């Protein structure tokens, strides 16, 4: 069975600070990886995804993530956060050809102070 | 744009009531999912469906059932609501060939 760990539960940053949110998964085979974001009062939306190819993936709103297979990690980064990035961020995984549902991490709440 | 809609944003029910949560998607997606979202636990899969009249248990199906009579509609049923089912319920859909899921706005259910 797959599992996803997000070790940072609550992160507080000032505007313009750099962001890195950790995500580690446990699964021995090929995986698809996702980061979703949930802004206050809004529904979950996809930030970025990795299926194969270049392990550095760029998403919307200046976010990127790097897949490091040897570390089973898919950390989310942004060089300079804005107040509007305040949200909850979820890492998720599934296996190609396997169960189509996603396995989610527990989420990281990001608070950006102006 | 894919649109996933859920019948209610907020719902308050009493213990023992039968509760129906409805989800509709407009993109002809084969797959539909029900998750519940709880603080500190992320999203956990309750049930999913690959096709009309097909359903599969997720990780926490106890106390829930589902119905998919039409491709665009996936219903979550709480046969006898209990206080520990107070939660945010999220519906999602995806196409057969893609693992990207599109989410509805959620229904915040409170069981008193």
C-alpha cells in the first residue's frame, strides 16, 4: 500500500521568503505524483504533477517540484512567496495502472505574513 | 473547464438520520471518488467508481455506501449518521486515461 508523509504541518513565512515543503512517499514501484492546493474557502486545485520524464516539474503560480527517486521525495518549492500563497498544500500519489484514486498526505498549512 | 458540483455546501443532520450527498460532473469522466477531509489527516478515500453501477471500497468505507446510476452522478449515502461522520466531504472525478482528479467545492456535514 502507498503512503505519503508531509512532515511540515504548519509553516509561517514572511512575504518574499523562499518555500520548500517536504513530501515523502512509500511505494516500491513507478508512481505518479501530485501537489494540490486549497485556498481558504475554495476547492482543491492541481498545482503540478509528475508522471515521467524531467524530474523537475513546473506548475502554476511559480511553483515547482523535484522528484528524487532515490529519496522517495517530491518536495514543493517556490523562490519567493506572496501573501496570496496562504493556503493548505497536499501531496498525493498513485501508481500508473493501479488504483485510480489518490493517496494524500496530511497536508501543510502555509501562512504568509505581509 | 471541468466542473464538479456538490449538492450542498453545508449540511446539519441529527444522529441516526439517513444522509445523501450528491455529486455531478460535466466532463463525461469515467472515474468518480468520495473523500473525507479532516484536520491533520488530509483526504481519505471512502469509495470510488470506475463506471456506471460499479463501485469499489476505499480506505474508510465503514458507515457509508454509494450509488452510481448515471455516469455523471455519484452519490454518497450515510445510512445512519453518527457524530464521528462530522467532516468535510469532497467529490472528485477523472477520465479513464488520466490520473489528474478534479474536485468539487466540498460539503461540510455536521452531525448533532
